[in-house]
C-alpha cells in the first residue's frame, strides 16, 4: 500500500498546483484587457489632471513641441478659494446632489407600480421608459421650450394661476431648480429600470412568509422588499451621484451658465476656464476638475463603505 500511495501523491501535487494556477491566473487574464483600458483611459488622465492643476498653462506647445506651462504650486487652488464664480458653481452642484436623490424614492415607487400585472401595464412601462432612451440634448431642448416665456407651457400655466408668468430660465433664483427638474426626468426613468430589474429578483417565498406573519404595506416594503433591493440601490445611488456631478450638457443647452452665471456648475465652469472663450487656463480648469473628482469620490466612497459595513453586520 505504501508503494502505491507514493506515486499517487507525487502526481497529485503537480495536478493541484495546476488547478490552483488556473483558478488564480484565469480571472486576471480575462480582466487584463479591461484593466489596461481603465488604467489608460481613466487612471492616467486623472493623474495627468492632478499634475496639470499645479501649472499655469494656456494649452499651447512651442514650435518644438515642448510644454510651455509654468509650475505655480497650489496657486490655482488658492485662487479657487476666493473665486465667487467657483463658489456659485460649487453651491449649485450641492443643490444638484441633494435634489437628484429624489430620483431614488420616486423611481422605486414607479417601479413598484409598474411591477403589477394589470391590463395595459406595457403601455405604462413604455411611457415611463421613454425619457431614458432620448438624448440629454433633446431633454434640454424640450424643457427649454417648456419654460420659454410667452409660449412655454410652464409660463402659460403660472400666468393662468398667478396672473404673472414666470420665465424660470431667466430668473437667477429659480433657474438651477428648473434645470434640475429637467435632469430628474430621465434620471427617474433610469432608477426605475434598475429597481424593476431588482424587483424581478425578489424571493416570492419571503413575500409569502411575510404575508402569513401579517406584514403588509410599509412594513412589507421596509423589512422584506428593500433589503433584497440593496444591489439595485447601490447602483442607483452611484449613477445618480455621477449624473448630478456631470450635469454639463443640460446647463450648456438650456442656459449656457446664465443668467449672469447663476446656473453654472463645476463641470461647466471647468469647460469655460479651460476651453471656453474666456478661458484657455488649462491648469485652473484642471484644478476645478480635481475638486469635482474629490467630491464625487467622497460621496461614492462613503456609500460603498456603508454598504460594506452593512454586509459585514449581516
């Protein structure tokens, strides 16, 4: 018996090593192309932007192709701290972040409504799904006409109710809220689709068990349904935060940052300073981009940490 077991053990060791190597290396081989593209198109530009934020550069090279920027250290960030336009843009971005979170509860309740098996539900799903498939540029144009003075539906409605129409895109106090409302329209549709997908994966046996225990309504939603929607909620929060911080297109289409710069957000102000007519300050624009990236990472990292902590406690 000892003579037979010796060769079997010696043959089993290389075979187990091969299996371990396959299990270890195979995932990394499949991930390698995506990781390389992520490093080249995402991580490297982030590092370059952070480096560029320490320079004063107009975006031009000399005739020999050499970089013409001047190193100024933290001067761009010091200037941001006293820049009133940056303060307005930052405050507007915070408004976007807070109000954009309304997409989560609204999208959830729309998903619950559309998850019913009633007559004509496919028509309702198509109507609510429609904003998600159209371009943000089209959304901006639709709401620009909706808010337009003299003939816009919103203007005519406020004129009929109050006797004096409100040109919301021309009012510095309300313009940001008007653009956020336009952005929420497709964002709610996106969140609704995520929750609809999540509701299809809710365990029916847990629903039935909760009903037998007398749970219904809010108690059913809070204690049974929402815990099973954690993955959908995680993705919904991430895409909503990113959507709120990359609100360049709607601002550009609807107001171009006006009136009087009151609807600027960080992404649009970055474009103005780096590439716009008043700009060609690449280092200053990069500093704004770094601040925007830091805000995004704070929100997303905080939510990921909370999700990880909740999973460990389960």
